C-alpha cells in the first residue's frame, strides 16, 4: 500500500529528503508521492509536522 500526501500538506519539504526511493516531488501546491515507486516505508510520515502523508 502506497502513501499519499493529503491536502493538509504545508509544503515544508521535510518529507522529500527522507524518502529512500526519491518518489516525493514538489507539486503545484503540495508535495506529491509517486504511488508506483512508493515502498510503504513511512519515512515521510515520520518527519511530517502535519501528518500529511497517509497510507492509501
């Protein structure tokens, strides 16, 4: 199950460098996870100050 970033994202960028497979990128207004590359490790969720990454 991949993680997805919810609308609560504040675009702080804390999640992007934590992803071991580099599947997080900056979108237009929030960060976006490439679900096909996500390995469901939860590293992004562990560092997010607003709990925006959630399991799909």
